[in-house]
C-alpha cells in the first residue's frame, strides 16, 4: 500500500472540505465522532480504499483536519468514514457516481469527490451586475429546457444545451437567466422499508425532476454535463458564454433548514466566487440574515421570499423579494374579480428603494401561463397521488370551457387574456420574470405540480414556437417596448407627485373622468398616466407620455383622456382586443385615436396610448365657392 505522510505541524486556517497544498492536500470535516478517517479510492477500481486516520491532535471540537503529503494524490477520489459510517464530503466540489440521469441503481452509490481540480481560463470574465430596472428574467429547468427533440440542440438536457439556446434568448430580449436547482441531488425517489433492525431502500419509480430536496450544495449536478465531462467545467463555460452575450446567470439553491448558517454562507460564497454567478435564489428553509450583510456578496443578486427592512447594505440595491404576491393579485385582476383596482395600482408601481421585487404571472408551482387561461381545476392525475397534490386554487379562468377546445371564439378570448397578462407583467415597475416556454404557449395539460414529470409534460416543445408564433412575437415586442421606455422600469417607485414641476405627476390614476380615479369594490377599470418627463432615455432625452386603460370588465367602458401639451395627440400602441394586428402596433405605425377626449375600451381589453406629435395630413383640394378658388384642408 502506498504510504502517505501526515503533516501535524501545518497550523494554517483552511476552509472545510479539500484544499490543494504544496506537496499534498488538506482535508477538514465536521462530524461528531470518536474517530474519523479519510478514504482514498482509485477510480474504476474495486480494490479497498486507502484509509488514513485523522490524528487526535488535529481535532478541534467536532472538526477533524489534517494535511496529507504524497505523490500522485490527484489520481484519487475521496470520501470520509466516522465511527464506521462512510459518507461523502458535504463540501465536495464535484462528485462521481450519479453521472447518468434517473438510473435507479445509483440510489445506494457512495459519491466520491475527485481530488484533481482543473484550472479554468475565465478570460477576464466578471459578473455583469445589470441593474434590476433593466433586467428581464427568464426561468428554466436545465433538463426540461432542451430535452425535447424539437429543441434541435446537440446535447439535449445539459448545460451545453442551454448554451446552444443563447442566441434565442438574446433575440427574445432576455437579460438574466434563472436556473432551477443545479447542485448535485439524487433525482431517484426512494421508498423505505423497515425489515427488523435493517432499513431497506428501493426506487419508487418516480423522479424528483425539479430537484428540491437534500443536495450537495457546493457541486454542480454531474448528469447536467455531457457524457464523460466535468460538470464544474461545463457550468463555468456556460456562465462565460452567457456573459459574453450580455446575459446574467442566477441559480436556485435549496436548503432543508438543517444546515448551519455558516454552511449556507460558505456555499453561496463558493458559487459566486468559483462560478462567477450573478445571483443566488435561496429556496427552502435557509436563514438569509448573514447573507444580506456579507461583504463578499454585496452587489450580488440575492433573492428570497422575504427580507427584513434594512436587511442589506445601505445604498446598494442587490436584494430581491421573490414571492407569489404579484401573481395572486394580478391574476385576480385579469379574471375580473371585484375589489382589485387598488391592488392593480399598487402592483404596477411597487418598486422599493432598498430591494427589488420580482414579478411573474406564472412560475414552477401552479399553472403555466397558457394553462392559466385554459383550466380552472388542477389535473395532476399523472403524478400518482389521485389529484390530491398541488394547489387547489390557481386564480385562473378557462374562458368558458375546461381544457383544449377548437371553438374559435374561446381560442381568441384566451389569446386576448394572454396578451393582457403579459402587459400586466411588463408594464409594471419592478423586475419581470417569464417562465421558459410561456412565450410560445407551453402547456402542462393542467398539471400544476409537475415535480415528478420527466417527460413531455415538463419538457418544452419548441414546435410551439411556430404554432403559436403570434404569441411569441407579442412577447418579443412587449419586452422591446419595455426596454425602450424608462417610464415603465424606473430605478425607484413613482412618487405620484409633480416633483420636477413639469405640469403633471410622474404617475397618476384616472377613471371615467380624467384625474378622478375610482376604486369602488365593483370597479374593474382604471386608467394610469405616465409622464414622459420622468423617464430619461440613455441619450438624456425625455421618454414619451403614456395612458394605459385597463378594462378587466366583461362590459365595454369609456375612459376620459387627459390633455396632452399642445401639438401632441394620443396614438394606439397596444390594443389587446385587436387580434388582426396581434394586439400591438410597431413604433412609428401607431394609429391616431379618432377622439382625443374620450376612448372606448372593449371588454377585457388593455389599451396603451402613446403621446406623439400630431401629424398633419393633407387631403385633396376643395373648391372654395365663396372665394371663387380652392383651398387646402388639414386634419
């Protein structure tokens, strides 16, 4: 057996896990035990591992550590043993043993961590730090994003598959990609049987497709990399290519609540420093107080369900509040529930100065955007739990018929409601998030809890980009429109005051009468005026002024239009009920409203009017009989 030397004189402070040192390695592990050993495994060998005991004088509390010197250590993989129990390193950088997705035989495999750590050439890469007000977030599952054959990528369901879709995301207008859990987790769900003193584990036949559960939170998932490739290198390459395209990467990290705050902090720091990530979305039961004030993470996007007031560093907006509040309120607005106009006013302007708010109309839990307008009841029978799982109420409306239908009138109404939903999202302050596939009508057949569906229920069918081309084009246009008009994505919340003394407030509310908003419980219509002087474009010029008429009622309603400065008139930029023009008009092609004082909004329609210079249109000469000649008439 090869001999290795333990250096008991090394008193440097090392992090937990494995650190490469001159002439060897340093290992450190926290475990309550009477004895602990390092196990070295030769890859692809069935020989017994080399066991190296931790010296007692290297123990501090429940932390065991030592420096091992010797040649050829980089050819080994390692794990630990404490009081006879073998376990993987919680701080491992990568793991072997779960390279194949969904393989049931892997459930009892001890995961080893390779000692060899590859160098990666970042070529000067740095996190992008895109301001929240400029972000458009796109949320995806690594496997489901490209696993379907219609994705047309070479390495489906992997980090490389996502990289192949970067041009697509760029064309759509995405600035920030969020990935569901990418840390090493076991997707094979198990059933435990107790046979006497021995517990037996068997594969249940279901997969933890989403990845929420216990994980090795410091290592990327091996099965998300190409065959025989290192997942750490694949993820770093993806980050670098995204950054080169101007797209950020944020990942979800799930914590069970059993981890120490120090462990959570170490893991978040590792992902940010080792992988140049732009942000971390904390899910599960992680305590986030330490992260908010951590100097290493200042400026890194940190998302959680909730942050305490003044949780972050003053003057730096990097914390993000990520919950279903916007979804719940705006879906109720969309379906026409009563007493929602106050919520509409609040959600469209909500943009705190000390944190971002992440807005979405659909997310992993619940219906997709398309299913939101097609189903009122969940249809989770395929999950094998007799439809008892998943939320019972989704704030959805099926437009008159449950599920797929060929009736043209209902299909048109569903498309109109989708356009309404997208305008509710992208015309609101805060940071919008779009679920991958919602831009082309992805459906899960009414399944609102597809956590175990590793199949076409959860995989994106990219053929829908062609069949629902009109929806895709609408999404691309509204993202472009939002980016071009800063009045809809300010860095701070509107004050509803004329604090620049330009003649009108930055944002104001209107009802049947201009400047007289109505928030009665039965109202389902509201007008919002945005003054262009409060939105400055990159070149320093003022933005256009806009009037957005929200009519969520099933009856038409008239809106009085606020007066514009002399020489300006109202033109229609969006009309979600106009299916002939797919709900919008390109810049420069907006038609002028026929009446500059009033406008009728059809049922369940959002109108977006833009204030533009009135174009004088010369009409044919008329005979002026009174003066015996001709004259020109102008509109």
